[in-house]
C-alpha cells in the first residue's frame, strides 16, 4: 500500500511520501500563526498561502500582513505585493508600485479609442511589468525612488493626454450612452461631411489595406461592449467600415 499521506501514532502528525507535496506542506508549515488563521478562515486562498510560506521569512510575512491590512489590498494585487516583499523591496516602494498598477488600469480604460496613445501605453506597461517581475529595477533606495517617480510621472502624463484627447473626441463626435446625445451626434454628422475611414480608426492616410484591416480589428476588439467598450462607438466604427468596404466594391 503506497499512501501519499499516511497516519502516524501521533494524531497531530502525518507523514507525507509524495515528493510533489513535500514543498507544499513545508511552505504551509512555515506560515506564521496569523496567516494560518487567515487560511483556515478562507481569508487567503491555498495557492497564495503556499507562496507566502515558500517565499517569505516570518518577519516578511508579518510585514506583508500589515501592508495588506493597512492598504486594504484587493486580491488581484496580492501576488504583486508578495513578489515585491519577496524581493525585499521597501514598503514605501511597494505602495508606489501598487499605485502605479492601479493607475495603469485607469489609463487602459481611458485609452480604449485612442490607438496611438494605446500603443505608447502598451510599450511602457510591458517594460514596467517585465522589469518588476524580473527584478531589474535599481536595488539601492536612492536610485529606486527617482526611478519609480519617473515611471509614475510617465504614466500620469499618458493619462493626462488620454483624458484631454478623449474630451476632444467626445466634443467632436458627441459620444454618449444617452439617446439624446446619440441623436445629436447623428444630426451633427452630415454637416461635417464624411470622415475618411482611416481617420475614424486612427490610421495614417497612406496606410495600406492590410494596415487598415489590422487597425480596424484591434480597435473593434477594444471597443466591444463585452470588453468594457462603448456600444455606440462600436456600431459607429463598424458602419464606417461597412461603408468603406462598400465603396471599395463599387470601384
């Protein structure tokens, strides 16, 4: 009989024979009593508890717990905070990193129709996240602080530009979820004349048909209501695409 976990004479002890479970049990055994209590109450899930016990000393576990409680940290940021604490990042820096991650979510939502800014945001975010997970940031606090300040300022500037462009976009096209605003935008449209399809999707005037197709698909994915986009803008861009395709077929 080859049991993975076997009983022992002491009812408080068990014997683990499956090598895959030994690291898990060791990690859970290494948890502080505070984290064990939270695990038993379901306040932290098992995979996260294993990672905490595996990566952090008791001192860092206590620091993470206090950070989690003080910051009222949502579960989706917990893995990032754990990674930062495991890398011995100072707490002020962890607060700033989480603040930047939250800022990126606001920026992504505000850029849903702004392709050029979205490309710049994606590039900056990919660099930010890669360097965070790979531990490529400066180790010394006197270098880390200006680095994070500059990174946060770059994101803030993108957010400001996105907000300004979105306001300008809404003033020009009358985007709104309300029926009255939709009617107003439709009424105002003909007086401005037809807008080129390339302009509608944020592509260059000289863009090739392949580039237009790729840009259109990317934009429609971002505008789709199921992804948090605008149903009105989704329909408006689709109509512009249909008109563009109809014009091509008539040539």
